[in-house]
């Protein structure tokens, strides 16, 4: 049975002093399709007590400049009440290039932190108690290298991998579908994902090796139903990959997690979370034969919709984020990031991040919504919308199955075309004012959109020069023979089919850089180019 837990040591009542029951349902219990929270099919939440037992993790996305810059931001957020770390990497790191590569010019440290080597990972997490915090890392193509570096830092500190808690995104399928940050083609990329799943299942049991991400699918223009469908379809693909790699489904499925976008349609977003849990539970139990109830649970992180933020009247973004965050909480998220009001201009300032974090804290501590489990459960509208969201997603999943699965569907460009069509249709609605965006196509201010006066974070050009010099110096002072031998071991493992995690961990310990390991992937597995779909 799923974790039942118990209520926190707190009084749950309204501001008027009216006591609140933990759960409200009709006499005789809710219908089977809705069920009870903490029980299959988890429509009402993965845990019985939900936020009465423990509030969601407030995990603000952070990363910019040098590792020291981001380390200071991590500490600032922890001091202000954040309960988990979430790491954003810069574009060169995400694409598998070191700061001294020509393609990295002008991008180092600009939209995330620059991490190219083990020393960078040490600097990033300096004085952070890795055994006591959970860490999330948003990186996909080079995810295996970043994870190897994180594990190596933990080992240096005498922390066993079995003590580490956190998540690395790793979701390469959504890169091909939506975000477009990849290195090699789909099938060898899935082999890398499988190796990570196997290694973590056997050596880092508290670590989530994949965060199956609908967020970027939605940000690319998908509807809520498409986000639900394609994300669950990706999850099916990863479960099958784990089974094909020789794992029992119950050996790794409990450590799979999900990551959803939370957009503006308040009730649709709540229904999406509820439908996702029910759909995943049924698939894991019926399609894959999972026996462990923990394998049926869809655990999730959520982030408010970056694409919904506007440069026009940016203070309006505070209201958008608050409403989206409330939807995520009423939908039953386990972890939440709230976007900052200034993110259409630059990476967020400390002050704007604090406002975004305080938004979550106000929801948790002032609104009373955390005092009742699934307070909207049983609403005729919510239950009908949940059913229709699930039915729409199942129709897409059935079509993908007919194509031969999600990897084949991606190779054929099916989800990519569906999302492109939806994005185009939505933009037409905005331009025709059929969909209102306050401050953009209605209630518009006179004058240029950028004359807001809000402060923005500026990345000093020194960052790129320092990081480039740092990695060049590392390559000059390291034991060249040891680094070359370790790189060759990675190359051999790529060709032989052995698990890549151990040789990559050894390589980063020998100061082989992220870019050099990714160059091996490019050499052995090839480089993926997005096909043009007519």
C-alpha cells in the first residue's frame, strides 16, 4: 500500500475556527474510478494525508554564471525556506560542449550554470550537505556525465550513493519531441538512458534516474491533453527500455518521476494531474504487470508555465504564477517551482526569486488549501474533466502504440507535427483575440513594452573568460595519459554495450571533461539532425 503517513502536528480549521476533516467523500465512499487518496488508482493523490502529512517540496530552479555564483544562489534560497535544490545548466553544458569550444562562444553561464568538469561540480555544491538535501538537475543529452560528476563528488565526501536523494531529468525523448537539446539519435540515446536506470536501480536506490517531462512539450505549444498523452507515452517507452535492459519492472519503476507544466486554464490543469495519476497507475498495473503499489504511483514535480509569462506589464506575471501554483497544489503535486516575474527579460534576480518562493509559502501557510486532501474531488465538473482528459490521452497513446511505440513515433515525427499544429492554432487564436492575454491583446498599455523599470540580472562577461580559462588550465595540468586511457574506456564501453556509468564515473575522476565524453558519443553513436517534416 502507498505511504499513509499521519497529519502534521497542527490544527486544521478555517480562519473562523471551523474544524476541517482530512477528506470529504460521499456516504459509502467515492466511486472506484475516483477512489481514496493513497489508494489505487490514486486519482485523489498518491498519499493518504497529502499536505496534511508533509507539504510539497518548494524547489526553485537556479543556475547562472560560474559554479560559485550558483552556489551562492543555492545558499540564499535554502536560507529563505526552499526545501530542495534545482539546477539549471547553461546551453553549452546542455548541448555537451566545454566553455573552450567555438560553439560555446557567447553562451557560457548565460541561461544556467557552466559545468564542464568534476572540479566545477565540486564548486557548485561546495558546503551543501548532499546527504541532507534533495537535488534536481535539468539536463538530458549529457545527463549521464553530470550524474557521474555528482556521484563522484558524493563519494569524495564519504557519502554512499544509497544515501543520495534527488532527480536528474534524463528525458531524451521529450528533447526529440519538443526542446531539441540532443547529441545522438534516439536509439543510442535510449541505450544511455537504460544504462542510467540500471545503475541507479542497483547502486543509488533513492535517486530518480529519469524525470519524465511534459513541461517542455507544453512549452513548445502542446495542448494539455497532448502534454498528458505524449508524456505518459514517453514513460511507457522508458519502462519498456528498463525491462528490455533486464530489470524487473518493480526494481526501477518506484523511482520514476514526472514533471508537468501548469498553465493558465485553472481547472484543466487540476484535472490533468488527477488524470495522469489514474492513467499511469492503470498502465503500470495492467500493461506492465507491476506488483509493487509504489510502481503504480505517479510522483511529480511541477513548474508554472514559462511560456505564459509576458514582457508586457511583467508585474501581471506574479498573479499568473500564483494562480498556476494554486492549480498545481489542488492537483496534488509533490514538488513545485514558481517562475519569477522577470524571466521574459533575463534570468531572475534574487528579489524576484524570493517573491516567487513566497508565493508558494503563502499558498501553503495562509490559504488553508493544504488542510484538506483533494478538496475539489467529487466536483461534477472536475470529475468529468478528469475523465475527458484521460480519454483524450488514451486515444493518442493507442495511436502511438499502433505506430510501434514512442521511439518509432518520434522517428516518424508524429508528436512533433501534432505539437506544431497546436502551437500554430493557438497563436492564431491570440492574434484574433479569441484567447485573451491581459496586457498583450487586451488592456494594453501605451508606449514600448520594454519600458518597465524592473531590475534584471546581468551576467558579467568575465564568467565566460573565467570558465574558458579554467577548463583550458585543467586540460593542461591533468594527467594526460590517465585521462586518455579513461576516455578510451568510455569509447570501448559505447561500442561493447557494457553499462556506461562506471567508466564515465572513472573518467570524470580522471578530469575528462563533459565535452570530451560527449565527443565520444558523437563519434561512436553519431550526431542527430532534426528531419524536416512535410
